[in-house]
C-alpha cells in the first residue's frame, strides 16, 4: 500500500475497493454515511467520497441522500427459495459470516426464550434459524420488524415484536411503548446489536432511543451476547447503554483486526469471530 504525506506524517492511501469496503461496513454498522465524516476517516477529499457513493448507489448498495447516504430500504419479504426470505437491500447471509452465525445458532437455546436486537447480523442470524429451525418450541422476542417477519415463517417458533415507534432508518421499534413491553420480558438469552463497542465506553448506539431499547434488552436477559460488526469493534457510537461487565460474550462479524481484538482480551474479554467460534466475557454473569 502506498502512502501520502498528511500533515506531519504519512497516511495510507486506500484503493477504491478498500474505500468501498469500509464505506459499506460503516453503513452496515451505523445505518448512514456522512460525506464529511467519511472523508475525514478515509483521509480523502469529500468529492472522492461523493463519487464512491454514486458508484455504490449504481450497484444498489446504498441510497444517496443530502450530505451522505443511507441503507437501501427493504421493499418486501418475498423469495423464490422456500423457507428463505431475503429482503432486498438487507443482504443475504454472506459467506464470511455464514459459518460464524451457524456456530452461534448452535450455541443459542433451541427452546425457552431468546431476544434478538436489530442489525444486519441479527437479520442474517434469523435466516440461519429459518434454514435450521429448532426441534423444540422456542419463543423469540425482537424489536426488528424484518427479523420478526423472517422468523414468522417457522411454525415451531413463537415470535413477538415488542411494538413501538418504527425507526425509518433501521426499521427497529423504539420509544416508550417498546420500553414498557421490554420491562415485562425475561429471556434466557438476549442478543443485542450495538453499533459501537470499546473497552473505555462499553456498548453504544447512535441515538438515545436506540440506546434505551438496547439497555432494556440487556436487563431482560439472564445471559447477554453482543453481536457486532467488525467496523464497530473498538469504536464507540453516540450513546452508551451497557458496560462490558454486563455482557457474557462478544460475537464479531466480518474480519476484525487482531490488534483491536487484543484490546479486549487484555481487559479479560474474549471476542468470538470467524477464527474461533467460542468465547465468553468473564464478568457479572460468569
């Protein structure tokens, strides 16, 4: 990789493909890309980011809006493959995460109660569950419209959407209604999906409404897993909702840098990724 002079040092010059990969990872983790913010993080001009977003939009990877881009909104839940539902724009279960999510599903309870939060990996986990449904009766609670609709195809599942105001950005249910229902729920396992997680700031979400729901999801679970994107690992989002000592396991999609994973292991936290489908967070519930 070449370098260019940047102030008093050098910074790596990313190839277009590397920029695209990072932009899409941030979009998956945060639901929106801001041109000026992305330019700073990539070390390129804003016009370069605009060109990148235009190209990605032409490939149906995102939708450009004023000042940046957002995810492609799902338009439906139909599929030509029986038992598999892939909302357009939400992404099917991709090869790099398929094994990880299959391993996670094998470790999750196939009876009792399970809570699934909102995010790309949570939706892909729902597809994995559809393809390998439990033999026992399982109750799933979720604040994701898409996850609820996907899992409703499995007859042995009892699926509950918690209700509330639907976020136009993430299609998650939030607000007082959602929080009231979550306070009445107790689950064997809660799988929360933070958009940021760091050793200094714990688990975080991009809005106070999303953070409040995630906080209630943590409180509901006897056991709590954080299912996160590699781009979110080591980087806080806007509002903290839980500390690392409040969760039992971190499962990371994508290809997290080993140096970032090491930051968590040095704090007595083991992250599970595609390289090792095992690990727990030693803390409150260990």
